[in-house]
C-alpha cells in the first residue's frame, strides 16, 4: 500500500532508501491521478511506493520540477533515475525502476 508523505518523510523514506522507490506526485482534484491510484496500489505490492500531494507539498513539487500530474518518479540510492508523466499502465510504472 502506498503512503502519503511530506518533506521530512521524503528525505528518510525516499532519499535514504537502499531499495528503489517510486513516488507518485498527485492532487486530490486530479482525475487522471485518481485513475492512477489503483495502479500504484498494485505496484506497491512489489515495490516501495509513496505519494506526495502537490497541493500540500508545493516545495517538494517545485524541487522536482513537477509541471504536470500525475508524475511518478523512480529513485535509486537517493537519486532520480526515471520519471513518467500522465496516466500510464502498471508495466510502464514498473519499467521505471528496472
């Protein structure tokens, strides 16, 4: 299951993780974000998945250059390795961390 996190948790859970991590930047009002949510829940059974609400965490969204949502970013060893913008399928999300 994916967990909504803020800036403090982001540093520990994402940047400090030894395993690859997926972060779903979203907003509650975003239709495609709501449609992507079940896909991310499914991916969360196999990978670490976190969610960042761009309305609540504007600083994080700015820091990572989030211009469109949903935006899923894959991190490995604290660094961004890949990203996907828009509504995509599970296979596309998983390819981000491979």
